[in-house]
């Protein structure tokens, strides 16, 4: 959620395949999915065309893949071990209140598994893409018996049909069930 064009982080517009997906409550990005499903990211600052609507900040326009005439698979795995990160000294307010955990009194780990499959349904006429991402992170602070556990599954499916050269139809489904324990 960046600050763009001199505006606050919640004054940007986020678009996905031409549809405004800005969260109306927070004014931030509202959709999560596997980054491997992104074909293009466009960032527009000032002087943008009317199809982008009204925004005090910038426009972030994501275009997702539509599939091709070739059957394609893509997988990736990311693991982060917080014990290998740089350590941060303690931070306190003027009256001695601890502002947050340091690298010395907390642990962090994250695992992300991604998968994507795309291809033709009818050659040169209809294509599909299905993307899945599972992300799990655990943060534990020394002296606190419960850990913060973030468990999310991001699912995206897109069907593109082009019956002739002048018309193209798209159906898009996105889900991101997430559970955060001990926040």
C-alpha cells in the first residue's frame, strides 16, 4: 500500500483486468492471489485517462494471464527462516514502554507454495488458467506462550472465450480464505 503522487496510502485506485478492486473500507488493495498469474502490472501517476476513474494518488492496474494454446504448469516454493534475518535492538518510548519485538526476542518463519496451470479448452477460441497459493507464517515472541499463526489460501480461476476476432468474454473467480490465530 504505497504512497503515490503525494497522496496517502489509502488514496490510490487498484484495478484488476479493468475492474476497480479498491477496498471501500481501507482504500487499499483488496485481492490476494498467486503472483505467477499476473501478466502485467501498470502504475499510472497523474494525467491518466477517464477509464481509471478518480484517484488522488496513483493507479495500479493488474492484468492477469488468460492462458494460451499450450498446456503450461508452474510451481514454486518459498521458505523464510527468520533466524537468518538481521537482528534489531529493542525500541522503547520515553517512559520505558516496549514498542515491539526485536530480532532477539522473537522468531519468524514463512512457507509459501504456489501452483498454476493454464491452457486451451478449444484451440484458438477458449482458454483457462487456475492458480493456487498457500501461505503460512508463524511469529512467536519469547515469554508469550501463544504464537501468531497466519494461514491463507489464494485461489484464482479465469476462463477466456473469444468466439471471433471482435469479441472476447472473460469469467473470473477469486477466493482467499484466511485464518489468523492469536493476532
